[in-house]
C-alpha cells in the first residue's frame, strides 16, 4: 500500500525545491521573481480584474493578494484603478512595464521548466498533471 504521508511530503518538498530554483534563476537573470511573475501572469490572463479574483486564482487570502498587488504597483508593474461598478473595491491591470516583464520572465520560466522536465518521460508528466488536477478538484475550497 502507498504511504500517503510520504507522497504528500514528497510533493511539498519537491514544490519547495522547484519554487526556490526557479525563483533564484529568474532573479539571477534579471527577471522578476516567481511570486510576482505568477501574480502578473494571472493579471495578464484575466485582464483588468479585482484583487479578489487574483486571490481566488492564487488560492491565497484577499489580504495576501492585496499586499502582492501593492508590491507590483510600487515596482511599476501594475496599477490600481477605481472600480466603476463597486466603489468599495479597485481593479488592477498590468502597466506596459509589467507586460514587458511578464513576457521576459515567462519566456525564461518556460525554458527553466523545460530543462527540469526533460528528464521525465512525457507520459509521466501527463499522468502527474492529471493526478494533481484531480486532487485539486477533490480539495477545492468552497466545495
């Protein structure tokens, strides 16, 4: 029988190692770190969006997402706008500098991913992706 605790521990450790490696390599190359790049990628995919939309996508609190946006605003990568439909919230969007940083960082990130996953046969990567998707659906918040 598979030891599920070992599987979970391996998943967490591998995620931490990959995150650290990719973040370090991105910063070393002069790109934004992996955290900002991930948030910018979500903004880029959603377009103009609410902080709450980003929190939901990143599976973090609205406060955490707001702090991440504050850092992106300070760095010039995104801006906050008044939400015409709800004065209690704001909208965020990438600046031109943010779109450039996203494109540059994403290209490097894709290259780093390819370098790591070249060692794993494609059928195993596909099986892992399917397994992780099924697990995420099973534990999705609010369900």
